[in-house]
C-alpha cells in the first residue's frame, strides 16, 4: 500500500559534485508544480519467509497535500482511500473495512511524504543514485534511523515524473509498483478521496499510536 516534484523537461547537469542531490532537487521542483496525478499501476508484493508473491493492478489517484486512492481491479479486489486523517482499506470479499490513522499508516516518512513533496524528507533519508541512463534515473532513500521503509524511486529521465517504486519495509516485505499512463495536474472529483463504509460490513479501527513518527 501504499502509500509525494520537478520542472518539466528539466535536465540534470551531467557534471556535478553531488549528482543525486541535483536529481532530487529537480524532482522536488517538479512536484512543487504538481497538484494531482492519475495513473494505472501494477503491483507485486513479496513477503519474506512465506514465498510466492501477490500480484495486482488497478488505478491510482493522488491529490495534494496527502489525499490518495488505489482501486485494485485485478488480483484481490480492494479499495484503499486516504482522506488525510484516515486510511480506509475496504475488502469486499471479506466484508470488512480497516480504518487506520494516518500517523500509524504513514508516519512522517515513506511513500506519502514522497508523493506530497513534504519538507525534511532528506533529513530522515540518505540519498543514493543507483542508476542513470537515457530513459530513467533511480534514487534509493535509506532511513537514517534504525527503522523505516527503504524506497527505490525510479523517475523518467526527461521529465523526472515518477515511473516506479520499490518499497522495503522493516518486516521484510518488498512491494514493487510500476505506473503507466500517468496524467499530471488533472481535475479529480473530491469524492474519490472520501469513503463511507457500506452497510453491514465490519469496521476495524487502528488509532494513532504514541510511537508513530
């Protein structure tokens, strides 16, 4: 699940003492002018110690500052809605909804901070330029603290738009997400980012925790 920029066609200079910093600065600049995204996605989750993988695909929506929606239509069908306060995870086959506080689901770092372009992300993560070619640029974000997700962020080389993510969590699970047909600054219906549990389903609430960061 899952769950934060650049100037269009901004080219990162080939000569730089710290190329990863320039890549990231261009990415953040792009996001300052991005207010929304709609895209298709393909997702694969590998769970450590279990073997096999869980594959799914669907449609992703994001609206600043921190609203998001994932509609899973292939694989296990579910709807994930982040309304800014709660993350709603609706699993129709199980007739249940998980309601998780944002602080618990995302904390101060990770995917939501990345998509939202929040300040201070580089204070909590070390940046490493993994790969750079004519088509894409991949940057790894490793948490400076002992806990947290490690993110591999792949951007289009020409625009620095987000193309794929690899998220490794402390529990050992790895989530691979690829985006396609990415549309930027589209008008999105606000109702996409609200959720009302269907009648008769079980609602399981996980509140914010004191340790959530």
